[in-house]
């Protein structure tokens, strides 16, 4: 399956929020979003906007840095927001139930590098980075995401 990569320029936090809202509108049960990037690159901002789009603007969205995973009920499944920064190895993600969640829930994964080969190959990969005058979001996705975009256009 071929992959497409595109980079978006996010000049304000509103731009990052907007990207999170758009991604949430396309999200389906079983989707995984891999949020990569250094501390301060906008991963959590994007995740909060995504979650609040699905659950309401006043939804409390604490960082999962210390709890590792925050789950939210959404329709007939869950929304998982995970921060894997503190994991020692990928097996801990399995023990948390995260790899099982990939099949049945929507998962937003910060620091997915720690999953190694356990990361779903169908995930939408988002690399957040800081440029001198903005943040950048580089999205890499397979054909199924492109087709979904065409369906919703």
C-alpha cells in the first residue's frame, strides 16, 4: 500500500486546534493517530482539540503523562489518549491493553516510538515539529485515509 506525506504549517495554537478538530471529524472506531515530536511541539494541544471535538468543548482533558492512558466513552466504544514517554519497553503498552484498543477504539498515542513494531501500520502518523516562526505537522497516511477524505469531501 502506498503512503502519502504532507506538511502543514501551523502558525498559531488555533491552527493546531483546527487540525485536531478536522482529524476528529474523520475518525472512526479502530483508528490510531501516532503523535510524534519533541516536548512543546503541539502533540497535547492537538490531542485536546481532537477529544473536545468528539466529547464537547468543556470536556476535561488531563495530560496522560503520569497516568499513561486516559480513556473516554464515546458512542459505543472508547477514545484512548496515551502518553508513552515514561514506558521502559513496548511490552508495558501491551500490559496496559493499548494494543488491544487499536482494534476497537480510537487511539491517540503520544511518543509512539516506544511501541516499536507494535504500532499499527494503518495509523495516521503525525510528526509535530517546531520551526523558527511556526509549528509544522507532517502527516503520513496510507490510501485508506485518502479515500476517506474523498468520501467526506
